[in-house]
């Protein structure tokens, strides 16, 4: 059982307030997730803003179009700086996603650190090598493009 980390940074041509307002609303996740993932929030009580302790349930099709239910909890928030979501039920043995933002000249630096353990032990390690890692690359590449469309290219 191996722990993997995936990190990405992106510079965004917007203010901290604009970026925080966008990323702190669970409803906006669909906008930055590829359509082929079939992402839908299934939580009955949909909050416009996240808060510590909120549980958010989703349905998503991460592999082969197979629908998977996923529940994450927002465990930590520092307004305008970071939040952390952790899987409570879903496809991974462990999923811990840190989202950081900080002001830089002419915009915001977004940094994501995803720590995860795939399911199925040795088979999960093989899946990570050939599938999971590349899926994360694709998802974050899509997110980068979506945020560039929303806020323009960082200059």
C-alpha cells in the first residue's frame, strides 16, 4: 500500500476574492471538471459556500464510464488562503486534497496537493502507474483551461 502525491500549480489572472469566491462554492466544481467524468453533486442540502464539516456527495464516472459515489468532507478552511477536502466514502483508500491560494503580482497562485492511496493494494499501485496518475493529469489540465477561459491568461 503506497501513498502517492500529485501537485499542481496554476497562476490565475484574478483577485484573491474572485478566486476564493469561485473555489469555495461546491456548485462550481462541475465547471472545472471534464464532462466525460459525469460529475454531479448529489447532496440533498446544497450549500452555496463550503464550511468546515460540510459533507458533499457526488456521483462521478472516473473510469470506463462506471458511476461511482463519492463523499468528501471539508475538514479545514482558512478564508481566502486554503481549504482541505478528505474522502469519507469513495473509490480511494485515502484521498486528502489541499487547495492553496496566494496573491502574486497581477493575480493568484493556486496550488493543489493531492495525497492518495488507491484501492486494491498491489493492483492499485499498477492502476496508479498506468491509469490514475494520467487521469489526474487530464483533470487538472482541463481545470487549467477552464480557469483560463473564465479569468483569461495570466500575464
